[in-house]
């Protein structure tokens, strides 16, 4: 269990200016009907992870999308399904105007992406079949969200909102939950991800984001504040830990 949600504030670079905004506790999720990746593509992913892109427990790593598309006749069908789903959430056209990347994770420790991506919202389309993992947002909503990851799971969420990929039924991230994989892709989820502009009017409305929420930005670089103070996130539990002498 986690305590009542803290007020999170993102301080981020917009061009050459530091801006500040609220961090949304809204997570949009649902399901898009997509076909399974073809076997030759899955074989290529397995080969790549075993030899070129080592994927340790808890890691999230980029994968070569251009090469994957050559072995993926249904790629356009998957992308269109994501377009259709986000359009139904009131976000038409945003994915088509944004870059897409292919990612892989073998679970993921609790983290947020506010330092690098504070000006964006993530949209993810998961491609792998259910292997007993959930994405966990411990501080979202009114008590956190746990969302089963299956083929076609769609997520739209604030990059500054802490999240992890953990074993279903567990209370946090534990490396032992991913020990002794039988195959290279055991406990691995492949997904497409888009970085969407946080200040797009449709996104602002969908996630309820407010801008310029501080009287002044008490920082010299991008970060996430917790109740107005600096804090670190425990990678195993997802709890915020205070930083001594924070302002």
C-alpha cells in the first residue's frame, strides 16, 4: 500500500526556458486489436537481445525499428490500431505527428522520465503476449493503478509519473521474479512508444495538466518536485524518499 498521492511538479526545459507544470495522475489505458509479430521477427528480436542489445533485469532498451519493419508486414496495421485508439481518447492526429520508437524491457524498476522528457507524454503499444507482468503506477489516480500487460495494451501517461513493470501479484520490483529465464525473450515485453507534446491543447484537456504552477522555478535544471521539495524514488518500492536539505 502507498500513502495518499503527493503533489508532483515537473520543472522542464522548453527550448531555452525552464517551465513548470503539474504532473498528471491520469493514465489512459485500453486495448487495441493487433496481430502477433511474425515468427521471423520474434527470432530476430531474440538474436538481437542475446548478441547485440543485452537486456538485464529491469532494463528498458531501444531496438532497431527500421530493420524490424522489413520483417513486419503487419507493422502499419499495428500503428493504425494505435492511431484509432488514441483518436477515440480525444487525441486524433497526435501519434501521426510524432516520432515512434521500438523498445524492449525485462521488467522495469520504479522510475520516472522527468529529467529528460518533462515536456512530453508517453504513448505505448505493447506487442508481446501476456507473460504475467503488470505496469504499476503507484502514485497515479487515487491509489495507484496496476495494468496487465498483454498484446495490444495501450497506455498514455505523464512521463513524470513514477511507474514500473513488475511481476503480477508482487508488491514491488524484485530481481528474483525474473531469475532463470528459459529463453531469451522470457519476461520481455516489446513495445512501440511515441513522445507526445505535453502542451498540445488536446493533451492538456485529456490529462488535466496545469502550467506555471509555481511562483518561481526553484531549480537550475529539469527535475520533479514532490510537495514542492526534491525527492528520490525508491527503485524497488516506488516510494518517494526525501532528500536532506532540499529546498
